[in-house]
């Protein structure tokens, strides 16, 4: 895994943990930092995976706007993180 993915993976788990422990301000602050990294990764997503990734990001933003911190934590750790790992594997196999 490259450094950005590792940062993102560890960051997503830390955000999910913070949200589950009621540290919403800390979790949201860290999430804002991760959004910057994720935005850079969007350009690297293969066309066949863009729609699913976009739908997942919409679910994440919806959970955040509803202030559903547990749902947001679950989406980050159990849906977004595995998708990032799949994208990393795809990138490695196409290089």
C-alpha cells in the first residue's frame, strides 16, 4: 500500500473510533483532513468503479448531514475502507 492509502486507512479507523466514543468534534476534524486525501484519489478510480464509489460517498455525506455518527463510523470503517483497499489492488495490478 502506498503512503496515502495507509494514512487514509489508519485515519478512517481513528475517525470511526472517535465518533463511536462520542468525540464528534475530533472525528469531524479528522474527517475533513481525510476528505482532501480522498479527493485526490477520485481521479485514479477506474471508470467501472466510479459510480459505486460516488454512491458510497453520497451515503457518507448523508450520514454526516443527519448527524448519524454511528452510521457514519460504520460507513467509513466497513464500507469505504474496503473499497479503498480494492481500488489499491486494482491500481497495483494495472501498473
